[in-house]
């Protein structure tokens, strides 16, 4: 809802507002979380996390022509169709 409201306010100024939820990303922080064993995320296997390049590629793609359809929306890398469009899978 916030993304949609912000986009409606900013679109006339040429801005595209959207949000991206990458999920858990394979970073050193995930290794620290895994070592704690304190929550469900700590139980995930390394292969359950997305590569750090994926959110970066998604942001670049969403800023280009392909991302126009996502303006004002909340997007998620859990969406297989979006991952295909970006070229991640």
C-alpha cells in the first residue's frame, strides 16, 4: 500500500516507486544467524538463500523498461514469473 501511494504521488515527477522483497540472501549475516540456531531462519540450509546477485539484478531490471508494469507494486523474488522475466532462472 505504501509503494502504491508513493508511486501515485511521485509518478507525475517521472519517478517509479515500487518495493522488492528479495527473501533471505546468501550473505555472511546468514552464516552468523545459522550459527545461533535461535529462529526459523537459522534452520535454513545455505542453498535456501538467494544469491546476492539476484536482488541486484532485479533492481536493475525493475528500473528499466521491464519494470514499468511493476510500478506502485510490492514485488518478491519468490515470484517465479518475475525471476524468469529478469533472467534469474
